[in-house]
C-alpha cells in the first residue's frame, strides 16, 4: 500500500452568500487571519450582495461581495479564498462572477498585497493607500486643537443631512449603508452655523471597535470627531482605516497609541473614485476596509 494518495479534484459552484451558514463564512475569514465575527458577516450580508464558492457537500472555499450604490457604482469586498485552494483560479473566477452581476457599474475596492496583481490584471487602477491604524487606545489621550463648532449626538432627522454631507465626501449616495451602520453605531456630528459639517460613527467590529466613517473638511475637525469616540475606548482595542499617513490627524492617531498594522490599496475600474478638494468634506475614516 502506497504512503500517499492523489485525491480527485472537485468542482466549485457559485451560490448566493445568504444561503450558507454564517459559521462557514466565519471559518473562511479566520482561515486567512481576518478579524470578522459572525455578527460582522451578518451585517455585511444585510448591507450588500455576494457569492460563495461551494463544493458538492456544501463546504465554502471562497467568497466575494459587492455593495451597489445606485445603478452606476458599487464597491467590492470580502474577496477571499481558503488557503488550501489559493492560486488555482478561484479568486479570478469569483471576480468574473462579480463583474457579471455588477453590470457596467464603476467599481472600487481596497486591495491587500495578496490580491493586488489579480486586480491589476482585471483592469483595476491604483488610486491611493489606506492605512489600518489600530491598537489599544492610550489611557490618557493627547490634547485636541480648539474646537470650531459644536459636537452633538444627532437626532433621527439629522440622518438625511448626514447622508447628504457623506455623498459630497464619498462621491455617491450610500444612504442605505449609512442607515444600516447607524443602527448599531454611536454617532457624533459637528455643526457650524447651524449646518452639519462633519460626522463620525463608532461601532463594534472584529477585535474591538472601528471608528468610521469619519467625514470632515479638515484635520482639526476630523480629530474632534475621532477623539469623541476614543475617549470612550481608552484601554480598549480600536481601529481607524484612513488614507492619512502624515499630518495632524495621523499624528493624533499615533499619539493615541494606534499604529499602522497594514496597508491596502484603493483601486478603481471605470471612473476614477477619489476626488479630494481642499476644504471640502473628505472621508477621513472609511466605513471599513471591506465596504470602503
Ligand atoms: C487574494 C486571493 C483572493 C486570490 O485568490 P486565489 O484563489 O488565489 O486567486 P487565483 O487563483 O484566481 O489567482 C489569481 C492571481 O493571483 C496570483 N496570486 C494568488 N495568490 C497570490 C499571493 N498570495 N501573492 C501573489 N500573487 C498571488 C495567482 O498566481 C494568479 O495570477 P495569474 O492568474 O496571473 O496566474 C487569495 O489569495 C486570498 O483569499 N488571500 C487572503 C485574503 C485577501 O487578501 N483577500 C483579498 C481582499 S482585497
């Protein structure tokens, strides 16, 4: 009897991500070292659409999700294949399925290093780097600049104004995603002259809390909108995904003892995604690396 055996290859089929047990999705993200909890997957399945690559006995070997915002735009995330099956074509096949389902929408995503060449070969262009700042928040937080405006907890009616501000910063309306995020988040707004000029959300995610989205027109406003949440998280794990590596906002994160743990690359296919303008609202903190 030989000491080795060659296994027969098996076929994977695409199924709707809502049809599988969340435990299988959790096992998939754990296998690639991602911090998503089953709850995080549940949230993502409510916020977007997705497919999984499943074998004949229901085991999940890969996933890909897309989050359409209107008819012209979608973000892509949660593109994962289990280590055992990587570099055998599953990732590319999943992306081709996503393209079919997204039609001719403009697309954006945040690519890990592992996926970068795959996305380049699929026609995505590099736009910016995203820094994943995270860690246990310092027990005593750094001083903040003078506040220009008023920080408040928004009322339900303010959500419309928040969504309109977010659209100016993000480039597309993502009202549905913001409504879902707001269900489980604490939200802070910054108002000047009776108008909301910035907002931020904090919610549970992965190993602790994520602060994002953070939308503001300058670093000082962004610091205040972040500090409000960090104050409640001293000694606990927090994460901010941002395109800021230097400057007052990045310095503030660093002085709060968050550190850059990883970088990912914002890429787009079709129309360019990012369009930063001085003194205009800008997404300082992403809603999350997977949802942009
Ligand atoms: C990135 C990932 C989804 C690719 O999936 P996959 O099933 O290996 O993809 P494919 O087999 O279709 O390979 C696609 C291309 O990427 C290359 N590739 C795969 N893994 C790679 C790696 N770790 N580093 C560099 N290139 C890699 C393949 O060689 C292939 O190139 P080719 O078509 O020119 O030969 C998978 O490696 C993964 O899940 N990684 C961990 C999670 C992650 O980073 N997800 C991406 C989120 S943006």
